[in-house]
C-alpha cells in the first residue's frame, strides 16, 4: 500500500489546472472510445476489417500484397486496438486523478497515456492504416481525419502537460 501522506505534492497553479483539465478531457475521450468499441464491437470491427483487407482501395496490384484478409488476424488486430485504448484510458484517468491530488507523478502518468494515444492514432491509424494499408484511398473506410484530430489534440495536451512549472523555470 502506498502511503499517500508522504507523496510529494505540486502547487496549484493555472498551468496545473490546465494540465489537469486537458488530461481529463483526453481521458474522457479515450474512455468513451474504448467503451464504444467494447459495447458496439461490430461497428468498428467492420472498419478494421475493410482497412486491413484493402477492399475499398484502388486495388493497385503493387500494394494489394499488403492486404490482410484473414478474419482471425483482423479480429486480433481489432482486439489489440481495444486493449491499447483501454489501457491508455486507464493511465490517463490515473494521471487525471494524480493531477487533482497535486501529486508529482501526474505529469509522468499523463505523458505515458498521451504518448499511448499518439502512438495509436499516429503510428497505428495514420501510419499503418493510412499509408501501409492505403486507407486514404477509401471513400467509405477512411479514418484519417478523425485520427489526425485525436493525434493533434493529444499532442497539444502533451505539450501543456510538459511545460515547466514556475518552480522548474526558477531552478533552471
């Protein structure tokens, strides 16, 4: 059991409040994304299947070798996405709780969660989905705009979370 009475505390500042509320906003977003994918499994499962199968792309034979048509692999990829989303949501909720408590670990856990979100949407959806599986070619199954929004929003929050506090600025 962690003795919270000896946990270092950060001062309450406008920057800390901003980091708290912005981390909470991304946490809420990720909780809702994970919850939606768990409770309405089939909707985004179809999305992942179509992106991986590349069945709505231009069908360029130089790219189609990349297609993953195995339903088992498609489902495994979708479950992995949901697990990643859920862990990121939990880390961000914990980071938010730490911010509310004024705990010095808040920045670290918020950073971990935000990086998880950025990896999912940046590397996963923009990089792998968008480029490797040519999602940008699909009129029906193109999630690049939504992925870009989530990536940029998380990046802005990551910057705010990692701005030096007044005490850190004075120390340097």
